[in-house]
């Protein structure tokens, strides 16, 4: 069982120097492909909603942004140790990755566990290593950690030494209060955004709110000069 921390139990990081820009951004999606993503919601599997949402949102990201995708739970293994390390960077950070990301995600099916913390650790230690500036992670999951780790605890430890990681979280059709508290903590302590999306429309809108408004603000500023 997770210990749910009250809001005053951890420091909320607010990156005053963070500003989404039209060039030089690093954006890594960490996407849930665990078995529960095969469940149906509004006449389609949840994973199909996610794939269609990604196809919709990726073309709206600035072409100057380096984008990558890590997935987890996409393999099934009867050995718990291996199942809790089912996490893979399917598309490394790079420019003009829209087509490649779409094609790689289409190949995958939900199968396994939900190693959120392990995936975030791999994202920070490996996928984002060597990149300067603020690195932006968007975690999309339909459930909480089930591999004996805590993404909240990891985020707290991470912020003791790092100020260049921001984690946004979309909780897609998550109903467990403890899971929601863990996911919200993960976003809060890194200065990220947290949102719950219980329908397809809310899923699309949540991702738009994380990505599209930044571009509109920059365009507005540019037009006004």
C-alpha cells in the first residue's frame, strides 16, 4: 500500500525560469501500454483512444521541438522482476518524429504491468541524458504504480538534486484515490501539471492544454511586436 502524503509533506517545485519556447524544447512522452489499456471505454479500447489522440496532437507540436516516446507494459512476463522492467524508448528525442512515433505506437498492444517509477527513472537517467535546458516529460497512464515503487517518492528525491525536469501527468480513467494522489504528487513536486481525463474528449482536451496553449502564447507575443 502506498502512503499518501498530504500536500504540506513535500515541497512543490515551481520552475520560475521555465518557459516553453518555439525552439530547443525537449519533450518526452511516457505512455502506458499495460494490460488495463485494453479495456473498453466509449466503444473503443483505451489504447486506441490514446493512439488516435497522439496522431491528432503530434502535428500541433512545434517542428523545432525534439520529441520522443517511451512506453511501458507493452510486454508480458510471468517473472515479476522482468514484468516491472517492461519499459522501452521506442523513439529517441529528435526533430520531425511525428510519422515515426505514429508507426511505432501502432505496432504495440497492451500486455503487462505498470512500472511507472522505473520508466521515469529510465527517462531521466538515459533518454534525457546529455540534453541541456528544461526537459519536459508527459506521463499518460490509466492506473497507478503496481511494481512496489512510488513515483511520488521518486519525484521528491529527484527534485533534491535536479531542477531541469518537469513532469506533467494525465490520469486517464483512473478511479483509485491513492493512485490519483501518487500521480498528482509526481506532477506537483516537479512543477508540472496534473489532470484527470475520464472520457475520450477529456483526454484530447487535456493533452491540448499541456501543449497547444504554449504555442498560442508565443504566436501572440510575436504578432504583437
